């Protein structure tokens, strides 16, 4: 699990195709690796990857064919910058929102504009994700926890403050840029709860809500 608060910007040192998969070597810049071991998880552009090897200032990870199909990692090239975050611990401040690192889909930036010292982006999400995106809710974009300002169909708006622009790779987004999206976990679990027990053929009912005290009529 992660928080969507980026800890460092890394650099792709090598991206090597291997029989349909991809092997990455990533320079981690200022990311503290002293507590990281082989087998640990690090989010790279919002994608949870397993550390297969550690170096003095970086690590290696494999990207499966499935992950390449569902994310933007297959487009990474040597020299590209990526957002990095180590897995959270029980002592990690939850400054963003709970993020799994399991990307739900790839979105595309449709517009960019300046808004005072902040920057406004409109991002078009895959249609299947639209129902999980709500105004003032949370969404993870390339590993960054952001607040949704407005929603219009499958498109949503976000504003990036100067600190986020400086500390993440999102400052480089332009119209047409593709980004990894992960919707709020709570939305997914709420949908599953409403679907109910498929073996009984029913979803959440008013009687269920009354039973747990949400309604009293």
C-alpha cells in the first residue's frame, strides 16, 4: 500500500525488453533506500513493482506483460523521469489517500492551463472508470494523490499546486500525455457492497441499512 505522496523523482537508466516482459533499472535520486530490501515494493509512476535487485543509488524491477498492457510503463525510455514512493508502514503519515499501486486504466490529458500559481489539467479517463470518479474525491495520477475538482462524464479536472509541480513529474504533462490512473479504493469496495452476495442474487437493501443503523424509518 502507498499514500500517493511522492518521495522522489527517479530516472529510467535502462528499459530492456525480455520475452514480452520488461526489465527496468531505475536510478532513485534522493529516495532513501537504506530500509529497502529485495522483494520490497516501490511504486513507479503509480505502479507497484517488486524490487529484484538493489544498487547504490537505484534498483531493478521486472514488469509483466499484463502490467505493460494496463499501464504506461511500456512507453518508458532511458532518461525518462518517474515518480517514486516506497510502501507505507504503520508509522507513515497518511497525507494523501490509500493507494494500492494497481492501476485501473490509462487516461489522457485533454487540456492544460495556468490558474494563478497552480496549473489546471483536464484528464479523460476510460469510460469504465467514470462511475468511480467523484468531485472532491481522490484519484491517483501517475502515483500522485490528487483531489478531483470537477467531473464531466469520464473527464475530470485537477489543480496542481507549485509544490506538486516541483516535486513530481506531472509538471511535464501536456495535452495528449497518457497517465496511469487508480481510482479510490473506497469507491470500488462500495460498488461491491452494493452488488451484494451474488450467491443470494441480491445487493444492499434498505433493510440492510436499517439493520446497521444508517436509517431509522
